[in-house]
C-alpha cells in the first residue's frame, strides 16, 4: 500500500505527455463529479468542521472549498482561452493571497458550492465536445515556463479535484 503525506493525500501530480480516450473520460468524470463529492462530504459539516485543517498550518476546509471555486474558475477560463486563441499566455494568481481575502473568511461555503456546481456542469459539457485537435491546443503558463496541452490540463485539474477532496476527508477524519 502506498502512503502519502498529508500535503499530498493522493500523491503528487505527474504531468502526462498525453492521455488515452479512456484517461480523458476518467479525468472529465473527476471534474464533473467534484461538486457532488463535496456536497456528500460536507452535507452535515458544522462551523467547527469548516474550521478544521488537514494538517497543522494548512488551509481550513472552508478555505479549500473557496480555493476550489477560485482555482477552477481560472482553469475554465484557461481552457476557453486555449480554444479561442493561439497558445495564449495565462495569468497566474497568488492563491495563498486569495485565501486571505475577506470573501474566504467571512462567506459560508454555499456560494462557492453554487459556483462549483454551475461551473463544473459547463466545464464538463465543454470537455465532452472537444475533438482530437482541440485536446492538443495549448496555453503558456509563465510561472512554470511551460506550454500545457488541454489534455495535460484536464489531467491536472482532475488530480486537483481529488487532491483537495483528500484534504477535506483528512480534515474531517473520513477514510
């Protein structure tokens, strides 16, 4: 059995060169199912639960949920840019700084859950329509000095979805 650190409950992301059709399908499912997985996991969460951390010094459950909405809104925009422009340079953002803004600490998770439900519905519909050439379209990430194909990006955001569900499970002591 492989053990992972609290920081990486499902292991670190390994960027693939490409994906098979089956791997793309699995990645799309992970993205599509994130809102329902979060809802199931957090349906009985109390304010105290939302304040729990998955490890000392980590984000709280509340911060993770808001981060998922922030991150995946950016991801969706990156996909749309890559589909409509030639290798656009995307705009990185300071995720730790975003987590410190008042909308994270002072707002319940429901608005971010609503964002995730609508966003992931639209995103998964978009992903299911991509053809082979579209999966190879790219965007440039200046922070990592790398061109990402949409195939690589869908794998990363599928991992990201599962990664943060793992954090929430750990914070709430779920297996």
